[in-house]
């Protein structure tokens, strides 16, 4: 990196020390590492599927199903990272024209609705996980509830992270939505 310090928000992420290639490992949380493991398991399974199908011309039967389940795991556990970083898609247009107080009130309502929605998702996923204990995967004789348990874990962590983000937004008196106008992000 030729000794330069990457500005906050630039690709490569945040405030970096000179000659540092990426964010420090301490900036990653448990859900980041779990997603990382699921991602690389997915990569190995997809490579095995490709290799056996196109090189050996004798495909492994289980790779497609397991790859599908691992992709689900990556999506739902990885979504917790997106909640923590507030990097999910937001509609920012209206916040350009709202006053600070109205924007903060609406942003708080969005935080509350997000927590409520994710809480309902936790409850529903719990119910589905209980039901799926008797349902087996197609190719492997494992209960399908394993996949739903990982989805449940993802929703639990998303709900927790959303509550932490809402608390931090409340304490700061602003959020990524209310900072749209201040930061000059115009559509």
C-alpha cells in the first residue's frame, strides 16, 4: 500500500495504520468467522462438484444439495454482519429533505420495526426448525432442522445486532440514514 493511510469508507475499509493491508482481525466478530467457514466449505463442495462432474465425468450425488444448504448458511449468518455494519439496502432519498428531528424519529421507527421484524423471524424459524426435525435431507440422512437451526442462529444474531445498532443510533442521536444529508450522498 506504499505507506498510505486509507481514508474511512474507502475500499479496503476504515481507518488503517500505515502499511496495513486490511482491517485488523479484532474488527471481525463471531458471525464473520462463521460465515467465512461456511463460505470456504461451500467453495470446497462446489469445486468437488465441478471436478467430479467435468473432469472425472462421474458426479457426486450429494454436492448439489449440500452446496445449496451451505449457501443458505452463508446468506443468513452473513446477514448478521450486514446488520452490524448497517450495510443492508436503505431508502435514503427522503432523508435528504427531512429535517434532523423528523429524520431521527423516522430512523428510530425503522430501527424498532427492524428489531420487531427480525424477532418475528426468530420465532417463525424456531417453529419451522421444530417441525423439520423429522424431515430428512434428500441425499444425506440428516435432519433438515440442521439447516433451519443455522438460519435461526442467523436471525438471532441479526436481532441482537439490530438492537445494538438501534441503541448506538439512539445514543449518538443519528444513524446512517440521518447522516445522508450531512455526508453529501445525493441520488
